[in-house]
C-alpha cells in the first residue's frame, strides 16, 4: 500500500462528472472574465470568513502585494512576518516596497508573540503573522502589541480558510487577510486562485480596481485610470469550481481533516521523541482547519526516510528552510527557536481524500520508527 503525500489526480477524479459539467456550462456561456461566478464566490467567502468584503484575485501572493500597496506602504517600511512561512509572505512585502522582518516561531509553529516587540523600529508599519497549517496565531496578543505601538495588523491566512479563533474567522482580524486556492490548499481549484478579505470598504475598492488595471464598475479598462493597477483577476472558470466545492464539499472536507487530526493525535500519544500539534478539540477557543498536520520528531530525517521506505509520503515544509535562512533574499537575522523547530518538523499526509487505512498505516509507521508499540486497534485499521 502506498500513501502519497498528496494525490493530485484524485482531486479531480473524486467528482469528475460534476467538474466536467461546470467546465461545459462556463465554456458554453462565453463568460470567462469577472462574471457572475466571481461575484457569487466573493459573497460566499465573505459570509464564511465573517468580513464585509472579499475581492477574488489570481492568487494569495498578489492578494498580499495589493493589500499592502492599498495600505499605502512606503519604500523602506518594515513589516514583521512569521519565520515559519512560505517565501511568498516576504516576497509580497518586498514587491509592495517594504522590508520583511521575520519573527521567531513559537512551540505551536505560529509567530511567537513574545518575540515581536524587540523587532519594532520607527520604520515598522504592519505585523503580518502567517496562520500556518490552518491554525490562527494569538491574535488578541498581536492586536494589543499593534495598538500599543500604533501599527497595523494583516494576515497571511493563505492556509487557514475556515479556521477560527475566539469565534472569528481567519482573514478577519486586521486590515486584510489573504487566501490561496492553489490545488492542494483547504479549498483548491484546478490552477491558481486567491482572494483578499477585509472590513475596510475603501481598501476593498482599491484592490478591486488594482486587480483589473485600475478599472471598476464605473470605469472601463480602456478609460483614463486613477490608480496604478495590474492584472490579478481570478478566472470565472475557477470561481465556478470553487463555488461548487463551497456549496457541496468544503464543510465535509474540513470535518474529515479534523477527524484525521484526531486519529493522529490519539494514535501518536506517548511516542518517545514525537511532539504533536494541538488536537482539534483542545480547549483553547480555536477551530483549526488542519491544512497540514505537522509533528516534531527528534529524529526527523530518519523518520522521513523510514516513511518513504514504507511508501508513505511526508514533507518538510518549505524544504526545511525557514524564511530568515533564505540568504538570497538578504536576511541576516538569527532565530534560534525557529532553527530548532525546523530541525524537527515534518508534515504527515493530511487531506480529506485519505482513507482510515492510510492514516492507520502512517501512525503505525511513525510508532515503529520511534520504538513505540502499536496498539492492536491501530494495526487493525491499517490492515
Ligand atoms: C500557499 C501559500 C501562499 C501563496 O499562495 P499562492 O496562491 O500560491 O500565491 C502564501 N502563504 C502561505 C502561508 C501559503 O501556504
């Protein structure tokens, strides 16, 4: 039995006939750019996230670039970001004219709140944590720091659609949030896609105009424009697929991810040398969406090789390189807590398509490598 980390083909095959119908409907309608499906998606997402405005965009990276631009980031302004994040977070700050400043990673992989204030300088404008793995950082503490220092908050919530913290959705905490519909994300389309979320009507209007060369509902593309824009539109075809998933599958898919997280949590209890992420039912007023299931192993590289030998795919996120180690991007920070985290972190297979047998087999393989006996019930599930 082989368990790929992510089965790209199954993503289409699981509902192929329905997707084929959507492709035909959109194709035959002739509506390809900024049509009804895009409007409908924006309304659906705004309800799900709990914000006033969502602007559908080409991807999450551009959502952050345009969001930061719309905030009026000036050349040299500093943005404090997570060190456990995709390089897109830092790249967005750079392309918006700012300077990304990575903060330490806490025990749960989120931006370490106690490390933020030491990074604040007169040039700091924004604190932009990454809601990594489908979990939300301690946003109350981050908001308090931001308020104390007169800073804005924004979120790289690309991995956290549907996650909540104290009843509030990822992407609803600061000036804006962003989301990615890359195929392997919590809500994926068959290509690139993204969105920006905000409660700021003016920011939403700016980004809406920026995504379409400065045009808006009252102004055509070829007319004189009053804002620097670009092309960062979401294709109508992708929006149609995303609407279908939101209507029929998204809630169940997240439920399934949380079920798998609960199985990993129980199955990996008492394994020497392994630390688990907080379980889905932790009493911390969070609803984690489990984009990823990231464990820490004191023999991570050996464990990864052992899993591979059993046909089980696993991934060290960002290929094991936290953002401050990407020397080509000009970072010089020393972040020992993040370095320690990255010596141990490993993503086990996590997506709604996994079977119980695949999850059980993965649990048994981790336990075997770390010298823990596997209970009979887990063995039976993996048969
Ligand atoms: C996927 C991802 C992005 C980038 O999303 P795109 O839609 O590919 O631009 C940014 N940040 C994080 C944390 C991500 O996981």
